[in-house]
C-alpha cells in the first residue's frame, strides 16, 4: 500500500458552533448528513455509463461492463443510519479531544478522555457479499481525506498530522500482539514513515503495554475512528477472543475513540450468552445489512431495476418481474452475486452470434455454466436452514477471495452518485459489492437481532422508488445533482 494522499491545505469552515469552529480536528471535516435524504446522496455511487457506449467495439465494452461492480445504492435504512451515526460519533470524539484546549492537551499527555463524551463501539453485520465493506468504504470517504497535514489554525502554529481513521482486517488465528502490530504497520504505511513498524514486538505480551503503544498512535496522530473488519475471525482465536474484546473496550474507555466492528453473523454468535460483551460491542449502533428473502422484496426490485440500467449489450431488454425473479433465483438476494451474474451475462451475450440481449434464460444459463463454485453456497441459502448459514459465508469467501479493504484504496476523492460520472471509474471495486437488503416487511425472516436494533428512516419507499426506478439513469443523476 502506498502512502495516503494527505490533505495539505485544509479549508477550515466557520458554521457558528464554537466546539467545531475552534477545533482544528473538526473545522475542516464535512458535517454529518443533516437528513436521511442527505445520507442517501452521500453514500450513492453510480457507474460511469453512457448509452452511446453500446456502439463501441466489443473489446471496449467488455472492459466497460466491469464498471457495474462499482455501483452502490443505499436502499436500506441501515445504510443511511450507519453513515449518520458513525460520522456523528467521530465528531463527538474529536470534540472531547480538541488539542487547542487544556482538556485536549491533557488527553495528549496521558490523561483520560472527558467523561461526557463517552465513545462507543458499533457493529456492521451481514452475510458475505451483502456489501459491508463497500458501505464502510463510502462512510470512510465521506468526512474528508484519511490524512490531513495541518500547519496553522487561526494564526497559531499547529504542525500536526491528523489520521481520520485506521482500518484493519482481523487476521485468522492471530494473537493480541499481532493484531496490534498490524495497526502499527498500517500507520507507518499511511504516513510514509518507519515509526511504529516492529514496535509491538519489542514489548512483553501484556495488554497494558499493547494499549500504551496503541495510545501513542491514536493521541500523537489524532486518530478519529478505528475500524476492525472480518470480525468473525474472532471465532478462531479461542480464549484469545476475550483478550481482543477487552482491548477494544479499554481503547473505547481510556482513549475516547469510537470503534466500528464489521463481520458476518458468526461474530454475533460469539457474543450469545455474554450480554455484557454484546451490549458493549453494540452501544454505538447495530447495523444489520439484511438479505431479502424473496424476489418480491421491494428493496430487491429497486436495486435490480437500477442495476439493469447499466447495459452495454447492443439490444438491452426491458426490465421485468421475470428478470427480477431470475436474478433472485441465482443469487438468493446476495447483491454481490447478483451483480456478478449480471456482469457475466452481458459478457456472454457479447460472445454470442445472435442478438446481444440479456434475458432471464441467459441469466440462468450463465449461472449454471459459469458460476459453478457458487452452487453449493446458493443451495444453503435456498434451504433456509439457519444452522447452515455459516457454511454459506465460508463457501462464498472461498469462491470469491476478498481483498484487504484496509488498504488505502478508497480515499476522499470518491464522489457520490450524481457527481461527475468519471468519479465512479476511479473508485476501487469491492470484494463485497453493492448491498441491498430490504426495508422491514411482514412475514417470516431468519434474523440476527440486537437489543439496540432500530429502524427509523425519513426516506420513504416512494421516494426511493422515484430515485431508483426512474425511466432512465439520467433521472436519478438529475436528482442526485440537486443543490
């Protein structure tokens, strides 16, 4: 991973709120979204597409169709709530750690975080392929650049580097020391330095010493958020899992830094029977990226309808309920699989001798002939047996090995849907592509719940339908481009 591109000339804003205006760690950041609609616009990411591209040579269109993998529509209320809540927690944490105040200086030199600003731990959960990592990509890109080089603030010298977030995967079978070491190595790579690599191997295997080293990174570089992905790997650590959880709680309590955990439902089952751990690991919010359980799910139809607009075949078919049913049949509501099938079907149509059209029959044929590694995983989802769901996640990940989303491959230059279309071409593809899930509906669901789970949204289904199932993609873009 290359060094992160720092923001070297931060633009400090004045909004009339002293705790933000007088804090260099906050004054240059984007405020959390004001409304649910604002969160939708901030998260959405459109593919770079022009219908005229259907006339390009086939060799070019084969390349362009992969842009569909860089497409994100935040249909779920959990998507928008996650952005609002997590960015608000970052602001809350920085408010307590203002380095221009005596209290903030005290924290820098080892003092406790201010009690009124108690930070939290949040949990983003969902099946593999439901877009957990993509959602985090969009959330982390929202506030600003990962690294900001300050010089002066309101006439005072402030030559500090601020790291907005650090994100790592939880390694398989790791120890407390190796997990902490990954944060040290990552910090060096982000900053382009050699300050922390190997620092954790020089201390004895004691949690207090590891905490001391992590404290140094967080305080010296004003880290605003820690993200720990692949949290389900905690199940492979045995007794070491309790040490990891204890470290996270200590970081939250002693440093006042919010933490976001990302993982499959297997991680939640580790907490069953340990209510204190479950409560502490979900205080900041539990964001469940649920899988739709039928092709009639409204959110599923909205997502499929939006994705269908991105057709590079010469004779695109009209979107229909038959298409929606076929896409659900071969993906069982896993959005990453749906987009992979849709992409592969377009490539297959371009290879044929007949009309270049993607229809329900071709979707099923492509799945049967070209996606055989996924068949066992899809059969598990069709069975509806909750005892087999962990096997689905393992089979999916074997079929589609994930990349390390903690690498600095996102950044703040990703713009939302409705920004210049070229922005989508710059975005990096995710191993867990677009998440959809579904709004709350009556009927039987296999759910994984938390005492903190809630479903509040100001964006109605009618509004989402106007955004996503418009007559053309330009209609979506025109709305998302509004001032």
